[in-house]
């Protein structure tokens, strides 16, 4: 067989495989539609425990996490497991949209890393609703205008996002999932911008902190202005050639900005973690975390007594952070995150022990660990 004939045979084989894949994807979509019909009948019959205005629950975070883990476990290559998981992520997103498209609030405007995190977690078939502040994201989900919200909670180099933690103290919302996103920051300007005319550098305060040393070395003496988001900074740079923005690829493409410098973050492994917030508790997925807020008694050894139940049960803390209490001077609340689900017996024993040792305890939710 000649080279050209061999190539043509391979192309024909690819075409046949594409047809099979397309048929199977549509078959999966029809199954998703049937699942929606079953859920609607169960809801109408009162078998789903939800408020009447909410309607049946179509999105199941624990189920999606389980499916993605299985995809990665059985993958045999040559595509790597993450690439395969991303393909299935989009298939599930499109199938879910046939049942009922999700509306997801995120810290906007368009082009923020929070939007990128929302797309990574939910896929591109959801309806994204940009919000001006983290408070607005919480409000949209609390009111039911959006099914879920995405908020930043932690950066690997700059620590916790205090605005997000503070909102959890009084919000009735629950944590339903998490997303980890590698952060690559660029210095962006309008196409016609002249470096000699640059007046200031704009970005979210976290982004400015994440590239502080690079800016000190390369752009000393230029004012730095913290704004509500990197997307907003990119929008400002597109409208004013005297402003440059620190933002990511999505913002650069959305606002048609040129890159004056790329990958300016001070640490190569710069990663931000985002939380998915919603109104419903999430059942166990088999690989979960739990988050709580604990207000301790103001006495010697208070923190030791809070940590002791975790050591006794052999449960690892993945995060602990403190915030000032709003009700008592020099008192603090602890944000604690640990492995396991609140329905597991040993986690229930830990929570009971903490309740006995603390002034108050608020369970923020149990949720699947980030898969992709």
C-alpha cells in the first residue's frame, strides 16, 4: 500500500470513529433527558425533598465527581487522563443543559479568573452571570436568581481571600465543590498604548500582590491601583491607553489587549482555589472535604482542644485560618477544612466533640475534592 493510500485509509477510519462517537454522545444525551423526566415525575409525586419553588434537582456535584474520577481511572491513553476528563466535562455540561441550563454567578466582569474557574468546573453549556462583588455572588445564589456561585477563597502565595471567608459567617449557603486554577498573569495594554504614556497599573489586590516583586524590578515608580477584579482592570486598560492591567489570557482575548510581558507572577506554581456555593447539601462522593466555622472560648489551650479530636480520629486538616469575631473584642473564629464527609461516623464524632469545646459551630458543607 502506498503512503497516500495508507493515509486515506486512516482518514476513513477516523471518519467512521467520529460517526460512532457522535452517535454515542447523542445516545448519552437522550439518557440524560430521560433522567430529567424521571426526576420531574418524582418531584411531582413528592419523592424529592425540596421546596416547591426550587423544582427538581438536576445537577449532582457528587455524581459528576464520581464520573470524572472513573474516566481518569480507566483511561489507557494515548490522551492523558486530564485531557480525557476535560472532554467528558464538556459532554456532561451539554447533557445537563438539555435537562435545565444552570445559571452560575461569578466575580466579574467577563474575563476574570473566577469565570475561568466556573467554566472549568461546570463546562461551557452553563449560563454565566458576572457580578461586581463577592457579596453580589452570594446574594444572587441566596435569592435563587442563580443556582450556584463561584468565589475565590485561597491563593497558594497570598493566602486566604478574607472577603469570601467573612461572607460565610452569616450566609445560609453551603459549599458544594471546589476548583483549583493555575494562575498565569500578564501585563496587558491597549493595542495603541505607548509605554511612555502609562500612568498606572491596575488589577485585583491579590493579583498585584502575586507579581509584586516583578513589578518592583521592571515597573518601579508606576502607581498601582487595586480594582474589583482583573477583568475590570482589563476593561479599563482597553478604554484608556494610559492604564495597563495585570490579568490572564481570557481577559487579554476578550478585551483585545496586547501583552507587554507574559507570566509575570512571582512564583511559577501560583494557584488559586475557588469554592462553589449553593443552597443544597451534597451527598458523599467517596473523596470529600468538609468545611466548618468554629468560635472558640477565649481561654488557654482553646486551639489545642479544637485540634485534638482530629488527631484522635486520624483525620487530616487541609486548612485552618482565623478571622476576627464581629461580636467580641480580641476574639476569633476559626475556618477549618478537613478530609471526609459529614455523614461519615468518624466525622460526626469530630463535629460533636468540637461543639462541646466551642461557643458555636457552623457547618459550611461537605463537598467533592477538586477532580480536574
